[in-house]
C-alpha cells in the first residue's frame, strides 16, 4: 500500500486536512475556528506537504469529503481539492461524509461491544439530521436522507442490539433516542479517518471528473435576506 493521499474534510465546523503515506497518517492539521474554512484549508494543505518535504505532484490522489454537510464548508473543500488536482495533474477521489464517520468510529475504537448498527448524523439544525444506517464494517443499508428525529426514529434498529449514533448531530438526539442499547458520540468527521475509504476508492479506480464533480448537498442551498437593518 505505497500510496500518498491528501485528505480534505470540511463538511462540518471542523476544518481538517491530513496526509497519508503507505497506509498511515504522517501529517495533519485541524481547526474548529468558526467560519474559517476558506482561510485555513489551502494553508493546511501547504503545511502538511511542506512538513513531509513533498510537492502536490508527489501525491497519488486527493480525496475530499463529498457531503452532506455545510454548504460553504463543502464548497471550500471541493474547490481546494480540485485546485490541487488541476495544478498537479493528480486524480480526484471523494468519500461521503457519513462514510467518513463510520470509518472514524472503527478507527478510533468507538464501536460498542456487539454493535449491530452505526448511524452517523450530520447536524442539519433543530432536530433534523442528515443520516443513514450502516453496518459496523461500513456497508450502507439505507439511503442518505434528511430526517427529523423523534422518539420513533430508528426504533427497529435500536430494538435489535447496540447502536452507535455518531457525528456532530448525535448529541442533540441523545435524550430523544435514549435506551440501554443506544450509544452516542458527539464528534465531527476528521480527515485522518478518510484513509481507509479513500484507499478503497483508489483501488477501485473510482476517480471523479475534476471539472464537473460537485458536492452532495442533499438539500438545496437557500439564500436568505438578513433581518438586520443596515441603515
């Protein structure tokens, strides 16, 4: 597994960039500074490459988190990834944000004993999340969808055995979905956790069209007019 990947994850409030070489993370940068993705992502890319004495042309691929998630964050991440690919002539890979969270649960040892399902949740405000049901080994069982969480949500999955709810939308659902087999981890997806799914995409040669690839927003972006009076 002698590959070099640049990994970019900007779908939530955490701005995260990592460099993977030969199957391990060798450099990483992260920041939870609010609304700083546009200012930090490109410098983070430069920093992780410089730390290892590499150029973008030394990469085998760039992998970006494809969403769902923050409209602005996804735009910044994908634009940065495309820029590196265009400039260096390297291929583009993408991994779904929910897939990143499932991989993160496994890599960080967060799976409860005898875990039956992993249900990643990306916060979509109020009691809505972007979510899907996965097996602990990363196989997706349902479509990715926006879902308003109530006491009936995932009742069948919760009745079948231990379930891990993970993501930046998991914490707010803890009281509503509480139960003996429901486990909650409030965490943002991290670039370092993209390594395993990125490697799978690379080996399968599932490269994206650098010119036309777009993030998976799931819901259309709606611009609103500020209620504040400017004058």
